[in-house]
């Protein structure tokens, strides 16, 4: 299953098994010395989670009014990504996998009945984010 969301006018997806929650953005507390794409940290159910503006992280213009925060599973990382909106969850039987577009974090293109969606590689994104924050 895939979580479909929007960012900078495009449609993107994460595999649902990487996601712990989708929430309205919380007030973030600054992380001193953090890279520009890190908006701060929040407390989610007793765990400190770094909040990243996904658009800035992917080198797009900043997401002006993020409506949702996609929280990565705590078994994988303590990260949450700010996105414009979350559209829906799509089951695998409604998707055809195609070659990925030329994008640093794209792992595939999902062909849905209503058009294409870029599937993002959460593992690659987590790896880069962790390197950025520990410099």
C-alpha cells in the first residue's frame, strides 16, 4: 500500500509500511545548528522527532503552508516530513510500477488510474537526513 501526498504541485508516495502516522503539524522547537531543511523537533508520544520540510530537503522551494506531517516509523528513524497535503492510501493492486523519473530520491513511478506518482525511497532519504543532522 502507498500513501499519496502532494508537494510543490507534484504527487509523491511513500510505501505505507515505512509510516507510523500522519498528523497536523506540531509546533517545532529549534534544533541549534541544524541544516536549513530541519524545521525543529517535536515530542510525539514521548519520542523526540526531527521535523524536515520535505520540499527543502529535496531542494525545491520551501513548502509555504504544510498541512500534514508524515511521521516515519520509530523502528526506522526519528523523522517526520512536512508536506502540502495527504491525498489517500492506494492499495498495490491499483498500481503499476514503472521506471523512476530522474530524481535523487525516486525509486519508482507509480501509474495510478488518475495519473503518475513518484515513489520516494524512504531508506535513502533517512540516510541522507541522518548524515545532514550529524555533521
